[in-house]
C-alpha cells in the first residue's frame, strides 16, 4: 500500500493526496445513521478530469477500491469507503463551466453545490429546480443518487434534468453522453444509466443540466385534515385541477409537533384545530405573475376546503419559508430526537393510506415509534424509525420495505440503496434484475473497484 501511495503521489501535486489516517473524520462516511465510518487508505483531491482518469487507471491496475465523495450529505452509506480503499473527493472540481441562456442549460463540475448553482442561475433569472432538502449538497452527489426533493411533483427528479455527462470509467477512459439537447434516439441512453448508479459504474466529472425560467412569486397554503386518508385523497384532485403546485407535502401530527419543538415555529393555528388534525397538507404555488398567483392560491384554498380540510391557512411568506425549511430538514430533526434510522420508501400516491395503515401495524408489532412526512404528490414517504434493538429494527425494516413493494412501490425514492439498504435490496428485489445489474456493473467495472460495498457485496 505504501508503494501505491507513492505512485498516487507521483501523479498529483503534494496537496492533492492526504493519508487517510490524518484526513478529517468527515471522509470516513456520510450522514447515514446505520453504517459505521471507515478510515480510507488515502483521500485524493483531483483538479480536473485528467486527474480523475489517472487516479482511476492506477487504482484499477492495482485493484484498489475507489469511493467518490461530494459534500457527504447522503443518507444511505454510499460515501463510506471500502477498507483499504481511497476516497476521491470532488471539492476542488467545483466550477460552473457555463450558463447557456440560449439553450437553457448549465454545465457544471461535480463539486458545485446546489446553493452555488442557485446563486449563479438567479443572476440570469433562471433556476435549476431540484432541491433535495440540503442546499449544500453537491451536483455530483445528486446525479449519483438521482436526488429528488419536494419540487419533484412539478419538475421531476434529477434524472429529468440531466441532459448529458462526462464520466471516467475505471480503466481511465473518458466518455461523453448526451449534450445540450432534450431528445435523442441514438443507441443506449448511457446518461440515464449513470444517473442514480451511486458511483458504481463510472465517476461523473461534468454534468449538463436543464434550466427553467425562475418564477419570482410564491405562496404557501397549509391545510389541516382530520385523517391522513383525507390528505392523500385530496392530492389527486389537486393535480387534476391543473393548478400545477410546486410543492405538495404531507406532515403527520408527530412530525408537526416535533417541528414546533425543534424550531419553535408558530403558524397561528388555533389549539382547537390542532386537537382535531392528524395530518397536514402543505401546498406551495409559484408564478411569474403576482395576480395570477393570487388567483391560483385562492383556487387552491377553496379546493382544499371543498375536499374536507378542517381549515385553510395562507401562510405569510416568512412563516411559509420557515415551514418549508423545517420540512426539508426533517432528517436533522429526526436525528436530534434520537431516531435510529430514516428511510424513504415510495408507493403509488393513491396507496399511501394503505401503506401507512401497515406502518402503524408494524410499529405496534415491533414496539417502535415511527414518525412520517413525505412528498404526497409523488408517493415518497419519509419515515423516522425509533427502535434501538438492532435485530427488531432490521426485521421491521424488511417488512416495511416488503409492504411498500407489495403495493407497487420501491425501497428508496431518492436516498439510494448505498450500503445501508443493500441487504434488503438483494433479498426483496427480483433476482433476475439483480443478476442483470451485476452484469452491467461487470461490463463497466470488471475489476470491481468502484464502490464495491454499494448495491451488491
């Protein structure tokens, strides 16, 4: 290994290679609650694509595992390095290479943070619409996990925004996929294959992203309901209305109470309403025209009232921003309150009530406390799991994932499988699909150096 480190150092400048034992603890893993961190052999900081190619070519020839790292905000253990492996950190590949206002695209390196891209696009009255809840997350990490977030109900997730990629194969070969166009029918779509592959096939060194005109005006409506089924039954009707909400979120009573305790946020809801509400629906709207926004907000409020909301509140802009921010930081809230795990199952949105009934049954069976919120518009349910007994919690998780899949859903909507969920993924997913994925992995990475502990053993 010392010889490998010497070879690595010969390819790069002195400050680009840090021995793992002296590197910051941050490089031992990500924000996953259930996967222990690992001290890497070394942390490497490439400056450009050629650096990445040289690093991978050497690692591949020596059989040294490689884990890519963006901002480390992931929740599935995909950034935990393999024992004896290196971490490639993209912090120094953090340039916005181009904002093309004619084609409405941004070309970025993987280390660019969401908040940095948002600041740059705002100068052109454009927006990159994917906000997965942590604005310090990197674009490379978002591409690797197919990040989603609350705005997916209107704009979709990361894969809907990625038009093209530059990526480096484990061999050190560099490929380009897609480009500044929105459609192509020219062979296999390698762009979409790489999106969401969690660093197991190739390392993304550049992404071409779709941009949209930036609406300047927003409003948020909060609607308490007596039951969760009231919330989920309202969602299809809101989508049918053609009002095209930006955000469509549900928050259960436990999560709303925790939000108040964690942030001190007061929304002006009378106690009598709080006492009768078991779930809340948050609907945000946006428009370039303030008058049209006001009309749409009134229409949404009236529709929610007709759909059975206990009451309807159009929140002041400050309160709305605080509520959305608190909802986006639900993970940190769960972590601060001692959650043992946080998962992100997805089911068809009409099946959310049935799934949540099963969640309640399993919580009782396994003596667990489970708090929930999620993207009601696309069926993505986020659950904070409070059960400290590892054996009980693992059995509970397997049954929760199985229940979601039985309803036509999937184990993860946006956090990814990583190391945290791979045993459930391999146990519950169709073995024919698993075998096909393994063969795809082998075609890209025959020596198995890229994130070898992620998705599969």
